C-alpha cells in the first residue's frame, strides 16, 4: 500500500486540492492548498493540506521535512491574513490529528489552524 504518493483516487482532500470538489480556498501554491473547514470549531478555522497525498503524520518521511516546515511557516501568515490577532492576547491553535486513535477522520495529512475570540464551538 502507498501511504505517501500522488495517487489521489478516492481521497476527499486530493479532490479539494485539485478543484474537483469545491471549497472556500484561502491560499494555493505548487505544494500546498488551504481552505476553510466546512464545520468550523472556532471563528476562524482553516485546513492546510500538502498537494502530495500523504496519508497522515504517521507516514511522513525525511523527504517531507521542507514541505512540513514550509506549511508551519505559512500558518501564522495565513492566520493573520484571515484576521486573527497575533499581538496581545491573540494567537491561534494548530492541531494535526494523526491516525484513527489520534482522532483523524480524513486520511490526507492536514493542519487545522483555529483562532478568534472565545468561546469556541469546540477546542
Ligand atoms: P480530522 O478529524 O483531523 O481528519 O478533520 C477533518 C476535518 O475536515 C473536519 O474538521 C471536517 O469538518 C473537515 N471537512 C470534511 N469535509 C470537508 C469539506 N468538504 N470541506 C472542508 N472541510 C471538510
Ligand atoms: Zn489525498
């Protein structure tokens, strides 16, 4: 079985990243696609996915270091762009559910970025 590949067959987030399924896109480049979560926990809640189909953090390899670093560096920039405060009491929350016991439901690696005034619906 291939856990990290460009094989997108049947994968929801591959279909979103290629535009086959519509989403509320925030950002896109050659490696990364970012869109609003359909069921937000917080006033701002978006998902960052690599365009490469990597099943989860469980399956990342050395070769993915640059990609993952790039995504984490991008996260606060997009969070600010989406209106989240970075100064004072501001901030944001990053969640990467990994594997079934880790609470992962969609098996294409994704970074949740959540923020905004509390209380939140969840989290
Ligand atoms: P996880 O439990 O980490 O796998 O989270 C999957 C996330 O994907 C959940 O927060 C869902 O609300 C979100 N989600 C599922 N389908 C879609 C969709 N079509 N567009 C945007 N977000 C989605
Ligand atoms: Zn995928």
